[in-house]
């Protein structure tokens, strides 16, 4: 039997930078970044169009990050 690394913050249990970034933002929003905590839940289907639009913008990554962090 082999061990398998899984990422429980995504549906398919595979880590992607996109899912890691989303989890980090959730932890930052709830004040738990850098502490042991559970990230906040969201309605994946409701937010999917927003994330798809944001990640497909033809701009540099730093600009996307700034826009996603801005209220």
C-alpha cells in the first residue's frame, strides 16, 4: 500500500496554485493566516464564474492578486 498526498480544499483532492491561493485568502480574511485554523467554506458553483473570469484576465499575476484582494 502506498501513501497518497491529497489536498482536501479541492474537489479532486489535487493541489493547484489556484486552490492554494484561494485557501490562503480565506485564511487571511478570517484572521487565521499563519495559525492553525479551518478555512471558510463557500458555494463553489456560485463563485465559479467569478473565479474563472478573474483567472482568465489578460493581465500580470500581481495585478490579478491586487484586484482579488481589494474589497
